[in-house]
């Protein structure tokens, strides 16, 4: 008879428990090898950091060293750094099969390394795309079940056709489960040819520090200007649509904006374009670029509204939930998961993507009648607290891991 472990019990089980469990015939918790291709902390890696909390004593196989290494080590994971760390650097999302050829040998060696590591684990858990591609071959080679935590929308806006086909075929062949954070991501996976029965939707969950403080005090502490102020809190990348917000601001005299985030994956030209665009529109004194920050919830509390202007479908958008949790009005583009998270617009304002005019109209409406947004913002906070907490996500993911390991 197998034992279903409550998530809080997982962290308490170590090698001694495993040995005892083996003697008694009761299932010990499985050992999980979490695999990540990047060491940079974007949303997917922040989710992984929170997801592994109940799995202290398991391990992470990382293709590169970075902030994620320390974050996972702090959660009690043993870190295994790939020996072939440069192999994936040249492999971009829109890669053509031809340009991938020169790195194929290195990728094969990396897959073998993962396979070697995976032998000592019960389950392989691949976070995101590239980790999945290599883990799928590795897990299959050594007969370990594989979970793919897919953080993307597999559509033509984000990926080339060859890559989509390759991913869903590999998933259909090798994955025991595909975890996605939203209905929108699930739909795209199926539309791309992925098997529906593989999918489990586990919305991202996170907590923010409950330390409310008046916005005026925060602004003084943070050196932010008085007056109407909005913020955008995403890494700088063309599909995150910060340029649309800047264009909208050009039509809204007197409205300031903080742009928080950096180009994390080589989008430096877009970052330069944003500054240039703000200067050309005569907005240099109203648009403040604050770079990458580690105090996002605090900054959110200091603004009058959070804008999430993604121009392509957003797979989830942790920043939406962060804004909801801190109780600031949210205006987001209606693409991807935003409508699910904002309850079809009942918990925030939805505008069409790539429409600076519609975004400007929504912002005007907010500042003309802030009271009318209060109920929506309160609903958003309640919704985020009840649906998008870190505990719930950890429990859901742990249940899935136990199922895949045959222990639930
Ligand atoms: N973030 C951050 N510092 C910044 C900008 C963003 O810590 O300067 C965080 C943000 O708070 C959120 C995450 O990065 O938790 C971004 O996740 P999201 O799901 O919104 O988007 P992604 O970048 O993963 O596409
Ligand atoms: C990806 C997506 C983002 C999602 C995050 C965590 O980076 O772009 O929407 O919130 O992963 O799942």
C-alpha cells in the first residue's frame, strides 16, 4: 500500500526515512531531479524556486550558473551544474534546424549528462523549453517518468513552426504530464498538436510581503515623483509591449510612469528603443527607467495603477497577480491568460493589445473616476489571495509529482 504524503511532510523526509520506508514496504517520497536551462530569474525560474520548497534533499541539474543556483540551494536542493554549459547559448526560440546543426553534438553530450544524473532519481521535472527538449531524451533513455512544466504559449507569436512541432511530438512521446499555468497555455499546447490528456493546469502561486504603507510615504522613500503615476513591471522584451504604454503616455499630459525591469535575455536593442522612443515623444522627464529591481511589490504599492501591456498572449503573468495582491488597479491587454486571471475584466481592466489609444482611454478613465475602480481592485485582491497563493501551487505540484512517481 502506498502512502500519500501531505506536502508539509515532504520536506521532513531524508535518506534515513527512505531506508526505513524501504524496509517497511511503505513508499518514501520520490527523489526529484529538477532541470533548468537558465540561471536567470524570470517568472519561470521564480516559480521553480517556490515550487521546490517542499523538496529539500532533491536535486537541481542546471545548464548554467546564475542567480537560480543560489536560490535553489537556499531551498535545500543539491546543485549539479552541467559540465557542457555553453551548448545551449546559441539555440534561440526561432532556431532553424540548419543553424542548430553545429551544436547538436554538444546537445547530445548534455542530454547524456542529464541521463547519467537522472538514474539516481525517481522523477525528472523539466522547467521550460530547452530543459524539456534535452530531459525528454535523457529521461526516456533511462526509463524515468518526466514532468514538463511548460511556461509558454506554444503559438506562432512565440515559437517557430519546427520548434512547436518538435516540442509537442516529444511531449506526446516522452512526457508523463505537462503542467501549464493557464487555460490559454493549455489550449495552445493542444492546438499545436499536444495530447490533451497530458495536461494539468496549475496556476502560478505567489505571496507578497503584507506590509502596507501609504503610497506617499513609499514614493518619498523611493525617490518617486508626486502626481499621477503608473508602472509597468516586466522584463524588457518586445512582446511585453512597454513601447505601447510609452505611446499611450504621449497622449496623456501630466501622467508619469516607472518602467521596471531589464532585458534579461539579450533584448538590449529593444531597451535602447524604449529610451529613444520616450525621448522622441518628449517624455524623458515623465518616463523613469528603474532597471531590474528586487522590490517589485513595494514599487507597485507606490503607483496608482499597474499596466501590463503584452502584445502577444501572456502565458500567465506573475506581475498581474502581484499587483492584485498589493491592491493596486490593473490594466492589462486581453491576450493569453490575463482574462482568466482578471475574471474576464471583473477584477481589472482589459484592453486590446497593440492599441495605445485604447490603453490611453482606460488610463484616462481611471484617473477621472478612481472610485469606480475601487470595488474591482478589492475583488482582485480577494481573488489573488484565494486562488494564487504559493501554498496551493506547491500542494498541486507535489500531488502531481507523487502521482507520476506512482505514489498517489
Ligand atoms: N520582476 C522582478 N524585478 C523586475 C521586474 C520583474 O523581480 O525588475 C519579477 C516580477 O515581479 C515577476 C517576474 O519578475 O514576479 C516576472 O514574471 P512574469 O510571469 O510576469 O513574466 P515573465 O518575465 O516570466 O515572462
Ligand atoms: C513565463 C511567462 C509568464 C509566466 C511565467 C511563469 O516566463 O512568460 O507569463 O508567468 O513563465 O509561469
